[in-house]
C-alpha cells in the first residue's frame, strides 16, 4: 500500500505523521502475515519431506518383503522337493522290501507296484498277505491234484470188441469186403489169399 491509498483510507484531513504511522502498522501486520505464511509453508515442506521419506521407507520395506517372500517361496519349494524325494526314496526301499518278501514268485512289476506305498508297515502287510494268499492257493491246487491222481482209475479199459473179429482169416470174410478194402488188404498181405481157408 502506498501513501495515496493510505490517505484515501484515513481521509483528507490526515496528517503525514498519521499516514506514516498507519503505513508502518499496516506493513508490520503484513510482514507478520507473510512470516506466518512462511512458517506454515516451511512446516508443510517439513511434513511433505517426512511423507516423502515415509514413501521411500515404505517402498524399501515392500522390496524387502518381496525379497523375503521370494526367499520364503524358495524355502517352501525346497521343502516340497525334499518331501517328494523322501517319499520316492521310501517307495524305492518299500518296493525292495516287497520284492524280498515275494522272492521266488512270478509276479508282474505292476502288481508289486500296486502293493507298495510310502508306508513301510502297510507295504509289508500287503506283500505278506499276498504271499500267504499265493501259498494257500498253491497248497490248495497241489492238494486237489494229489487227490485227483490218487482217486484216478489207472486200469486200462478193455473194449468189448473181439480182436479176432476184424481179422481176415477166411475166404468168406475176404469176399464180404468191398473192392477197395480187398485191394488194400491184398497190398498189405501179398501172400494172404494162399493162407485163407
């Protein structure tokens, strides 16, 4: 504000001293307002810088959490792989144990695989039960076969046919043969006609 504006505000009868005092007070008030605004601005800048730091810290924290999460995921993956390898190792050992129990039996690999799981006790129980079933079946078949052989009639059965019935020993029997049969008989017995009665 200048002197003319101050004179208009104070009126035409204002003295130079009054105008100077008025302007001094006005400028003091304005300077105080400017200082107050400057202080508020500085405080806002300070808060903004704090929030800026907060954003930086939050961003860094998120990066650390992601890195840790990635490490955690790696650990989880490694744990899963270890568990799977352990399970496969147990199955290999249990398969060997099942084969040991079923040694001497002709059993398909797929059938053995169906008896095996990652629990050793279950595998042994299944393989033992299967072995016992095979043994019982073999014993039953052997017993039935033995009984069948013991009770079999081994006497040869003699047919009720007279062995001399088909023998050509007379001319009459020779005459009753067909021409084809006579021809065959003569080939088999070249001197046969001389022996006939």
